[in-house]
């Protein structure tokens, strides 16, 4: 089993409608079981990050018209850190233009908080 850190997305997760939350939690269970080995269709690689080359997105099933995505990365201790969650419905690539920089910022802060500045 892999550890998943939800702290950075817990408010967003709690704001989801019931059906979306159920689907996200189901996807997180699979991520917890398979870890970095999990691939598409549930996990995709993010190519737009200049800072975090190993960034991925969790692609859970979505309720209705939504397209839920959660950007995450495995930290140096192989813990899955969920960085940013959102619904990219009707925004497609525009969503990534704001979500990726926010995920990068959160990950750098996470590393500094957890492991100190030597991880930069």
C-alpha cells in the first residue's frame, strides 16, 4: 500500500458533489494499491511542468459533464502528494495553464516544509 497525502486538496475534495466525491475516493483507493505503477486511463503524465518532471494527473470517473482532474507527484519518500484538484470541463487546456503553476508552487512549499531546503 502507498501513502496518499490529501492535505492540500481536502477543502476542494469536501466541496465536491456526492457522486464526484465517491468516484474520486474510488480512484484514490486504486492509486493507494498500485502507486507509481498506475497508468492510463486512471493516471496520465503531465508534460507542461518545467519544475516537476514527474507530475501526473489522476483522472477519476466524473459525474455528469464534469472532467475531474487531480495533479499529484510522488515525493522523495514515495508518498503521493495531491497538489491541485479541479474540473476542467469546457476549459480543457486552459485549466492546466493555471493548475500546473499552482501545483508546482505547492510542491516546492511541501518539500521545504517536510524535508527542508536541501531538497531544491
